[in-house]
C-alpha cells in the first residue's frame, strides 16, 4: 500500500480546493523558535529538539515577511545543526520549491532522503559553494551543475514526476539537471554543512510543495523497438511518431546521452560511446513516453 501523503494529512482539508500541499514562510513562528515545533519538521537524531542539533527561526533575513529558517555549521567540517522537513511523496507529479540566501563568503548544503526515517536511503545531495557554483550528486555521480547568486535570494525548484521516475531541478528557472529518480521523496535534510572549504551558513524561506489540480495531457505509452541489445556503440531505433527525444540514463540516474530523432518510423541509428553496463533507454514524444532496458557490452 502506498504511504498516505503526510503533507495533505496535516495541512490541508481538501486537495481539490487548492493545489498547495505545503507552504511555509515561517511567519507563524517567533524569531528564536525551534523549527521542530512544527509537526512536519524533525531533528535527524531523536532527542535533539531544542538543542544545537535543531534549527531556529531568524529575523536576520527574509524573502517575504520578517522570518526565515537559518541553517549554519559550527565549522567547515559541518554540524551539529541537522533538521529534516518530512514529505513522504511516493507517487504523483509535484513541484517542491524553496528560496535560499547564501551570504558572500559562505556556502550551503542539503540532501533529499528516500524515506521519512533519516538515513534509511539517500536520494541526492546539493552543494552550493562559496564561489557561486553548485552541483547535485547522486550515488557518487554528478547529475546536475549550475550557478547561483550570492548575497541575494534565489529560488530552487524540484519538478518531481514520481509516476515516471524523473526529476528536473532548476535555479531561478534555469535547469541544472534532469535525471532518473526511481525512489520516493521522503524529505529534505537541511544539515549544517557547506562546501567543505567554507563554513555552511544560509537561510531558507517560502517553501512550497504543489501538485497540479488536473493534468491536461496524461502520458501514454510510446511503442518502440530497438536493436541490437546488447549493443556496442549504436542501436537502430524504430517506432512512431517520426520525431522524438531519445535519452539514455545510467543506473544511478545520470543522463549520459540525449538527442532528437526525426525519422523514427523508418528506423534511425543512435550512436553512442558508453562504458559496459546496464542503462535505461527513454523515448519521449509529446504526451507519450516509454522506457526500456539497454545493455552495453564490448
């Protein structure tokens, strides 16, 4: 049985009336309050509530209103502050976004957990360096890179398609990565950590998780065939319609090949240079999408 969405249970009475599942601007708190006072926030370790392992509301910076959540580390090595925003998203399509502020000379870090119990499964982690560069790492591989402005508020969005195992991350509307995401979105861990070279110190505000009230064009299966499989350095792809996007993902979710094909009905050769292993071949055309397993063997 799918786990019931925690946000909808705690914070809204009817999803049909609004697409907002969770919104938090920290205006119902008072500066100095601990965020674990909210039922959807916990400390990574039980018993750390109200201690230096918890995070406090601050009026030093705010994207809107007067308050935000201040996350910082005691040293460049990280910690002890370590809090988790619970989500429990297992199926559906969502936009999970927040605004961040990283002061000049500081850095920031958060990770996404696969389960609402911290440490059970790690999904990915995002690091924001003092240089203004950021990267997203999943299973040891970089799946997204980008830049962000220092000393100003910027928006980080995660577009989650949990039904089709895809996530797209953007900063101020600019994509930093799209990758295969085949787990649940258990929660976001805001750990007092930075880039490892500078002390982590940042603010978070206006967190929102939304879901569309209706999907105008539901995704349909796209039928295609390809071969050889196993392949060495190419496949011949055939299906309908003529034009489609072809993407190949590694098992860790990293996008390793992408191209637009325009003659798929007659058969189109896709050339690549990949290491031996198992991959996912995705073909996407409008509201049609399908994924099959591809084996590369030299």
